[in-house]
């Protein structure tokens, strides 16, 4: 039971309630006992006043003693009266030994227990005139409050009974409340247990109704399931697209070879078929390499091997390696570079800039200019790659970073693209804790902007 949250809460609250009930019961019992003793003390005070009146009013000592004796018997009292010189004036028979042993110095009232019998006592001293002289008279009264003690015992019994009943009711109420409060958590646990790959999206839309303290936990779980659902969708779409991308060139290769095998052909025909097949194989090789690169980016923690990288030389190296491709399209590549350093992976940063430059060269018009700029702004390195090509529709500008997306499929096939270049760029940027954006219109062309945090010492 102690391993259960519900059991712990019920036990803790039950113990707290038990302490409260016992405390209140003890307090109530004490107050009731004091109330009963106050009633006894009031009666003893009245009896003492009457006995004093007997002593001071009657000059005949025998009449006085008879009056006191009659009153003592009637009231079931224990009484002793003596003078300052310890001369006993009146004493009840069979006064318990020790009852008079602890008299206070002055008048007072107290309780004492002798031979398991409780007595309520009163002691008083007055001055009277005896034989023409002032003398002290000491009055002691005691009574066994049987009725009051019986009432106190009955009250304690009733209090114990009511306390147990209230405690049991509280335990049942606490258990019911805790169980009801934890019921949504149990339903949520069952909901989590029933989660499967096919029901992730449906479960992610689950609406939790229960204790507000559990809402952050449920929301975190739903967020995780939503991300998992999105990842599964992306994985299924990626697998489907990859299968399609691989199947198409393989089908072309197979049909070309089957056609060449069907009958005798000229050497020139065979040479053309072989050249086309090699081109298709090259495209397949590029596609497979890109897929492997994306897989590595998804699974390897590159950030553990990051070093300080100067971006200027990296961009210069990539630009020099692309000059021949740009010259074939009579394009000019210009650079405006500022010295800056970032934490990153040199090979990945080269691949990121290379893919953007490939994209600008392939989709930029002939006889145009491609511009690469490197600047620093707010502790971030800003890399912009711009061309004067046609605009990308606004609703397509975020889709171009998706895997296998092609703004112009026919043109991509002509240039040998795989639809993975910008997706790889996006993953590399994310790996470097950066952001990438694109703006495109007919007046200025297309501009890609990357922001990567600078190294700490720059």
C-alpha cells in the first residue's frame, strides 16, 4: 500500500485527521472535566459559607456542632474545623489518611487522589472573635464527586465513539476523494498503454479532463506523441518518395537494356544505351549518397566534434570549385566576405554552401550573376546566396526545404537533381543551431539567408 500514491495520500491524511480528532477530543474532555469541577467547587463554596454561618451565628457550641453535623451528613461532605492553635472544633469521622497533608498556605481549592478515590477539596481561613480575642479558624471541606466523575466517564465514552465514527467517515471520504482525483491519471495511463503507431495522431488529440496539476504532464506527453507522429509520417513519406526515386531510374535502365537485348543493334546504338545507363547510374549514385548523408545527419551527434571554423576561406574554396560550372552557363559568381568564426563541422559547412551555390547556378538564368555575402549581425554569422532567377511562389517557399520536393520536376530531371539538396542544407543549418529563410520575387530573384551563432571567442 505504501508503494501506491493513493495509499500514501490516504494514510497521511487519515493520520492527520486522527491527530486532529484526538487533539479535539482531549481538549473537549479537559474542558468538560474543568466544567464539572467548577460546579463542584461552587457547591463546596456555598457549603463552606453555610458552615461559617453556623460557626459565627450560634453561641451555643452544641447547637453549632449539631447543625454542622446535620449539614455534613445531608451533603455527603468531609469536614474539619480547627483553630489557629490546632484545637479541633469539628472533624468528620473516617477522614482518609493524607487528605489533609498538602494544605495550601492560603485559601484554595484542588483535587487529590487517595486509594484510587478522587476528592475535590476546599480550604479557607477566617478571623473570628473568640473569648474577646481575634482568632483564626481553619475550614477544610472535601467531597467525592461521584456524579460528576460518572458524567465525565460517560462523556469520554461518547467522545471516543463519535471520534471513531468521524474518523471512519473521514477515511472513507478521503479514500473516495483521492481515488476520484487519481481516476483521470489511471485513464491517462490506460490511454498511454493503448498507444500504437497507427493511433498516434488520434491519441495526440486526446483531451484531458482532470486535476490541473497533471495537465503539464499530459501536455508534455501529447507533445512528444505529436512529434513522434510527425516523425512517423515524415519517415513513411520519405520511404515512399525514396522508393519512387529509386524505382524510376531502375525501371528506365531495365527497359533500355531489355530493348537493346531484344534484337541486334548497331554499335552506335549500344554506345548510346551504355552512356544513358551510366548517366542513370550516376544519378542513382548521387541520390543514394544524398540519402546516406541525410541519414547521418539524423543519427550522428556532430556537435560533439565541432571546432572553430573561419567561414571566409570555406566560402572562397567552394566558390573556386564551382567556377567551371558557372562558366558553362556564362554566370559570374561575386563575393562580399567579412571575417567571422563559428563552431561547426568544416565538411558539413562546405556541403551546405556548395548545395546552395549548386541550386543558384542551376536555377539562375544564363548570363546572370550569383552573389554570396558573409556578414556579422547580433552575434550571428549571416550567409546570403542570391541569384536573379525566377520567383518561387510564396506558398511554396517553405516546401522547398522538404525532402524530394521539386519546384519544377521536369527541369530537375534535366539537371540531374534529386530534390534533396535544400533538405540537406536545412538539416546542416539546424545541426549548427542556425536558421534558414528564403525570399523570392521577380524584381530581385531568389535570396537564401542563413544565420549561425558565432563562436564564443568571436
